[in-house]
């Protein structure tokens, strides 16, 4: 176990001062007697013998609170074989049209679900050509009418599956739309500050990891119709910051939806289709590439191309994968304080 906020232990130095102040405040008046000998022979009751119990409990409470403030952490050091890695921001469209069907492993699934599954293969690797990207910083931005950061840039990819599960289609009309420009601008801004993010994760070993390149992988099936920035404006911003964009159009000219009718399931064509011309301009502006994926296999092949073009170089980097343990200390302090208050109001109650 380690502590993230070591200076919090300095608060323990204040305990003697607090005890002294408490003792001074509790000093009471006195009466003079000619002799106290008989009182001394009278002995002490059990209550008198444990009279210091509330004070001891108060001290234990303060110690536990200081321990919680010190932020105890438990984890293990992870070692990655990396020297020069790639910072990758995935920008994923979750607008309503991404609910159209797309082929995956011989079955029909929603485009968004296929995109999520193949993306996970790209990062974690599969049994085929994709070896995974364990040495790269991976982040994710999703968008419909508004762009949101779902996963910050990180070397720890263990929680990626949980982040992907949280990505769902925009169901409300007020949330639906396709803000490609805003999403690209947000992703570019995240990549611009990658060095700061990396320094926080690698701590003392930050000099061992260098960012070889920064890229955005955009996946969308529509046309920009929301947001404040145009896609080409965001692309120019990315170019200024040295970021390449790989733009992938998902699906064909129209999306096929399955709807339930009184007469059974029915296939309906919806959506205006992907704007490949804009995607080509975005990619060309930043030195990236644009592709169209009609199914999971073609999407996987595009990832294989990117995997070959954007390679990491080898060395080592260490980072700490930990979890916070301050909650048990805080709860224990609350329990001891409650016990001290209960005893002070009952057994050790003082009557002025």
C-alpha cells in the first residue's frame, strides 16, 4: 500500500495541541478540604477507570481521517515495452443513423455495434492480422449533435470494454445529429495536450516514452449537419497541430433499418448516406487517408492498413495501475466518532 498525499500525515502533529486545548477547556473549579485521605481509600468505580475512553476514541477518529486524507492506494507496477508510441483518438459517430444494419460475422447488427467490436479488435488484437496496440495512447470521442470525451488518452487499456459499453445511439431527437466538425476539433484539442496527459501517467519514467505521431480515426455514416465548426475547419486545426486524420465512411449510400410492423419485420432504407467527398478533403488536408467500409471485414482491413502505417518503436515505460482505498478509513472514522458520541451521551454523560 502507498499514499498519494504524504503531506497529510503532518496533520498528526496538531493532535498534542488539540488535546492540550481540550484539557484546558475542561478544567473546572475546586473546593478546599482539610484532608482527602478518606476519599482516596474509597477506591475508583469502573466508570472512573475508563473515563478516558471518549478522548481515546476521538484521537482514533482523527488518525483515521488523516489516513483517509493521505489517500491510501493499492496497485501494482505495469511495464510496457515502448519507446516511441502513437497517440490515437477514436472519433465515433453515435447518431441515429448508426442504428442501420451492417454485416458482422455472417449476421446483421447495428453499425455502431460493429464499429465498437472492430475497434476493440484493433486495440486489443485478434487471432488474425491485427496484433493490437498495447504500446499506444488510446482515447475516444463520440458525437451526435454534441461531441463528448468518453475515454481519456491512456496506456491502460483494461477498462476499454467498459467505456465501449457506455457508447449508445442517440435516442432523443434533441440529441441526434452529426457534428463531425466539433468532434474532430475536440479530439484534436485532446491530442494537442497529449504530453501533459502522458507525464501524469508515466510519472518518473516520462522521458522513456516519446510520442511518435498523433492521429485521429474518424468513423461516421452521415454528413455534417450540427455543431459550430465545419469539418474542414477542424481539419485545418489538426494540421496546424501536426495531427493526421484517417476518415472512414461506414455503410453505403443509404442505411437499412429493420422496423416492426403488424405484418412482421420490414426493411426500410433511411438516411442520406456518408459524405465521402468531405471525408476525402479532411484526410487530404492532414496527410491521412479516407476509406469506405461496407461491412465488418472491409472495416477490419482498413484498420490493418492503419496498423501497418502507424507503428510503435520498442523500449520500456512503467506506470502504476492502482485503486483508491480511502473509503474504508473514512467509514471507520465515522463509526468510531458515532460510538464516541453515543458513549458521551450515555455512560460518560456530564451534568454541569
